[in-house]
């Protein structure tokens, strides 16, 4: 268990989602194990003992966005409801506890909230997330809350400006210090990608790792595939893209076997994209600025569509990249993405992320993913700087 705690502590540090001095895990082994920053470790242990779960992480996010969302919330509100796909599908909403309501022992109230949710924001303390049966699940749920609060905060700031003290300074530090350039510089790809099984598996594993290391996907979300003759090699559902060894399924293109049962939930969308474009590979990530910008629609005023993420029939453009709506899994993505991705080589899904294709290998797909995210980042700050008072 200790090695798992060390592993996922290292992942939090690598993706820079938590402060190095403010990370703690607790896990139930033969005895309760807690480690990390002392106060957070004590809170993690006290909370976990009240839950029917194996693991819990309590950490201070590297960015103060979660606390700002709490401070900006109305007095009667007790949860944040981001509109990105991850929140809607996995988190539903994110409960929070205000600092003034914590009392001497916040563990019982945190445990109560975690009884029905995967993560909670504790103002002034951090994000607390639970793993029902593994330490990995606690890490994934923390990562999902961090991603969702990042996306929602950037949306809210663009729409409403700064509302509470300290936001402007923190946002500037985020923009100039925390953010790093996104690029494919220094990466190696097999182009053209050969058809041998071992070559394909090794390349998928390597490119999946690149996608995580370059910050183009969070936790285990995202998927990757390559077509070879009558087979589609695709990452398994819930597989971490930086740990794909043994987690890639060879699925017949005609769906003639049950090997696809553990494949990514986006298998049908991948199959349709291959059929309609003749692409060799597909890469799907969740780069944050692409998610943010996908939900900024200038036609919402007066629009009768309520569930934009699944019902919007329109195709918008972001820097020449089509933006479509569609449910994940066997829903609308398999209908909406394939018709538009062939022309541009990439497509953005409302609130969800980016699909990109490569005709010969992953170099083209990875470059397209980077290009889309960089455009969305630049467009976000262009709009931000155009707001009165932000220049």
C-alpha cells in the first residue's frame, strides 16, 4: 500500500495539480496508513475511518481556483456544478465546505459528503477525494475535481471578471508562472507506423505517455487507437494513458469478437472515424483550454436548446477546428465526430476534449492536438484581455 501512495503522490507532483508541501494520503491496509503533510494526513485518516472505502487523498491544489469558486458562490449554495463532461458523467457536482463552517473537527462532515460523492472542496484546506477500492481511484477523483474546477473557474472569470480579493494577482501568477508551453518538441514518433503488432503496441504506449506528460489529458481520461488491417488496437476503458502496457485491446473492425468488451467506451466513435476518413491512428485528449473554449457559444442567448452538450445540431469553428456536441460512449460522438474530422484532422467535442487523426502515424495526430490546444489558449487570453479592466 505504501508503494501505491508513493506512486500517486509522485503523479500529483508530476502533473503539478497539488502543492508539494500539502499532499497526504490515507489507506486501509491491515492497519490504517496515513502519510504526507502532517495536518492533512491526520485529516485524511480521521475522514477515512468514517467511510466504507480503501483510500483517500487530501491535498492543497497548486492553483487557488477551487477556493475562489467557493468564495464566489452565493451564500445559500453548497456545491459547484461545472458543465464539463467529466463532472456531468462522474462527479455530478462538487460539494464544498466553507472555512467558517468547519469547526474543530471537519472530518465527520467531509465523510458525510463523501458518502455520496467522489470529491469535496474544503475551503482553505484543499480537495479531499476518496477511492472506494484503490489508491488509484482516490488520485483519479482528485484529478477530476482539479480539472473541473480549473475549467469552471476560467469560464466564470471570462464571463464575470474578478469578484473577490486576490483573484487578479493569483490569475496573473497562473498565467505567467504556472502555465507552460504545450508542444511536441523533442518527441519521437514512428512515421510511417509499421503494421507489426509489437511496433503498434509500443508506439501506442509511448504516445499515451507523451499525452499525459505534455498535460493534454487528466487522470485516466482520454483514449488512443491505431488501425492495422482488420484490427483496431485501442486503449482499454479506464486505462491510464501513461500506463498502457497490457491495457490495449485488438478489436476486429467488423466487431466479430468479444475482445472489445474491455475497450475504451469510445470504440464505436474510433471505428466510425477510421471508416469515414481512412486514418491510421486516433488520439483523444482533454486539454483544458479546449474544453473551456468549447463551451463558450455566442449563440446561447435566445437558443431553445437546453442540453447543449448532447442536443446541439450545429457545427461551430474554433480556429478552423469544428466543435460538435454529442454524448460519450455509444451516443452522439460516433455520429457527430466522424463526418467533420476528416477535413481538418481534428474535432472538439463540447465540454469533453479533442479528437485528432494521423494518416500515417501519431506525429500528425499529436501535432494537431497541440495546435488545437494552443489556439484555444491564445483565444481564451485574447478574449480575457479584451474585457474592460483586464488590459
